[in-house]
C-alpha cells in the first residue's frame, strides 16, 4: 500500500485509514454492480433484475452512513492534517458521489420497470440503442475512477478527467436523434421521455465518476482541479513534473 | 467594569538609540517550488515564502554553534509585523535555539556562538555593541513554565517598567500595571488581590501574569517557548485567545510542540529539522498541503 495511507508512528492510525479506503472500494464495487444490473434490466427487459437493484439500494445508503461515521471518528480521534486530511475529505466526498451513482442506478431500474412492466408497447431497439452505448461508457468511467482511487494513481485520474467527455457528447446527440424520431412519429413521445430520463441518469453517472477522479488528484497532490479542468489539463499536458514523479509517492 | 484604555509606555528603547550597525548583506531567498510538487526527504534547502514585505525581524544566514557542534545551519527567515509565526519541529531541531537568538538569550549559554545577521527594525542585534538589557525589553520572552517573581502580583508587573525607567511616579506605574493586566486578560481575576503573591495564582493565571509582565515594558516582539505545555486546555484556550488579540500590537514568535496549536494561533509556520529550516509558509497551506516531505511526515505523525 502507498505512503499516502501508511507510515504513521501510531500504527492504529494506518489501520483506520486503510480500513476507510477499503470500505470506500467496497461501496464502489457495490455501486458498480448496481449500475451494471440496472443496465442489464434494461437490456434484457428483465423486471426481476430491476427489482433486485431496488432492493439493494438501501445497502448502498447504509454503507455511506457507516463510512461517514468512521470519517467523523477518525477526525475526532486523530485530528488529521496535510495529506491525511486530504484523504479523509476526499473519502467523505467520494462516498457522497458514489451514493448519488447508486441513486441513479436505482432510478434506471425504476424506469426499466416502468417500461417493461406495463402492458403498453415497448420502445423499439432503435430508440434504446443510445441508452445501451451510453450505459457502457458510464460503467467504463466508473470502473476507471474506482481504479484510480484504489491505486491512488494521479496519472489514471488525470487521464479520466482530461479526456473528452464522450458521455456528454453522446447525450447531446441522443437528444437530437430523439427529436428526429419524434418528428417522424409523434406517438413515440411517451418512450422518448423515458429515454431522456434514462440517458440523463446515465450522463450524471459519468459526472460523478469524474468527480471521484478529481478527488483522487486532490488527495494525492493537494491540487483542487474542480471547475478549472481546462487550465489543469493544459498544464499537465505540457509540463512533466520534474520534482516528484508519482512513482516516488509509493513504496 | 469601567473601560479606561491607558496608553502603554513607548518601547523601552528606540532603534535610534543603538549605535548604527550597518546591515549590508545580500538577502537569501528560498528555493521556488511549484505548488503541486513535493520536495523529497533528502533535500535540506528551505522552501516556501521565507521573506515578507517590511519584516520586523530579518534573519540572514544565522548559524548557532554549541562548542564544535553546529546546532542550526544557515537560517534565513523573515518575521513579519503583527503576525504570529509558529516554529515547529521535533525535539533538538533547533527551533528553541533559533528563538533564543532573537533576543540574545543564547549569550547566557557557555560555549554558544551565534553568527549571521539578525536585523530588528533595521539594526543588527547580533552584535557585541548592542546592549542586551533594553533589547530584551524590546523583545520579550515567555517561557514554558510560568515563572513569576516571588513577589506580589503588582510587583511582578511593576518591576520591569521601574528598572527601565518607564514611569515617573507611583501613579504612572499603577496605570501600567492595570493596563498590562487588562491586556493579558487577567485584570478581572486579580484586581482585588494585587498585593497577594504572584506564585499563589493558578498555572494558567501565572502564565498570563508572565505575559502581562512582558507587555508592561512595551516590547515590539514577544517570544514564546511552549507557553502552554504546562497548562490545561482551558488555560491554553485563554492564552491562545490572548495571543490572537496581542497580534494586533506585537509580533509574536511561538515555539510549540502542539501542531494543532500552531495551526490555530499562527499565520505563518516554519518547520525545522535537525538544525535546518525546511519549510516556511502560510499556516493554512503548511497544514493542508505541505510541500516538503519532511514537513508532511512530521505534521501527520510519520516520524523516522
């Protein structure tokens, strides 16, 4: 494990930070699984899978509450400063974003139920194509953000936040395509609304995943890159860091 | 409680009283490090903002030797006006030694040599021609253990102004005593027993008495060497509150082993390590994002 979490003279402190880190990864794994299943419910038109997602939603919430409790305990007991403080703050923010991704997964599951539970006609695969593509992109982004959190790897996090926001682009073009479908046949409107809600939920997942990657950069480097990604990414593209390459931060 | 603010006496000595000791050394500046980068453990260069505009004290290439042993190595540091600067670092890192340079307390230690420039208000005080008695009124000191004189509370405060000739008569002396006690936040607690011995006060009150005694001679700089380490949290909070108020009028330099205290009371923090000044910077930054790995290790509790 990295020096970011270890090396304290008080051994128990190392344990507490490592434990927090692991619990966030546990929560991340669960949230990822929730999203995967919610998308599966859509693809397979399987209402029972959607129900499973909705049933598990409270587990995500409980993990958030539990980790929050631990965060408060560590702050109270250890008065973290510097890197430790950044770890604690980043964890606290990361779980909020993870919980929101969990909410979006539940929303998707809910919408899947709405689409496939009823007697009404189901949207054509044509209409659903964007949802599937965007879902895969969102899962991929979440995976990458969790990996960068796991390894505390700034390079990976930077790659994620500085990459073109494909999900956003997909969302925009999906809206345009939906508009075309509606012009062709106004009876699609009910499905179109469902699909907008779905793609919006998926697009949000991408934003939360990017937030998590931003917290990783703050945690390891102390650089708050929120709301200034443009200048950050430009600077990090041109300047290689001569003083402390990332590898030096790890043992 | 009537609120009469008496004017404190003007400083016991003015820089003009000193025989002109010219200062003409180039000012050493720190190594510039980009915000996001960290400096590896083996580097001993000072990083951070060690110079300020219009410093109260400017130290240039200060070295201290105890016999053959060099205790602090080439320290360059400015101490600004109306700021609290915290000196932190593990035991034996030289922070107290450095603090004692600022009012020549190291003169009292056998075999201790100090070289380099320590410029207070434009005058190099690290010079044999300087009279240390008025210097120590100008740069007062509060110690780890409260050390009131075994005399009355009134006498404890009046002693300094009297020997420095700051008061013409008993009335003026009374004024100074009252004002100093008020400034130190002790007046309410002791105004009805000024004739009682200072040693009869609680630890926290004794420490505030010592601060009042320091203030009474009209210093510009107050040095504090772990002023709260012998006090309980309540007394500590009172002293910290007091430090924050005193900053308006004085420059305060505090050595502390409590990182939290440094973070709470100071505007700038300097981290010492084995005689080297490693990092200086705004306290907010040092405690959220230190740039030197040694600083990070120390304040987060990763020793050795």
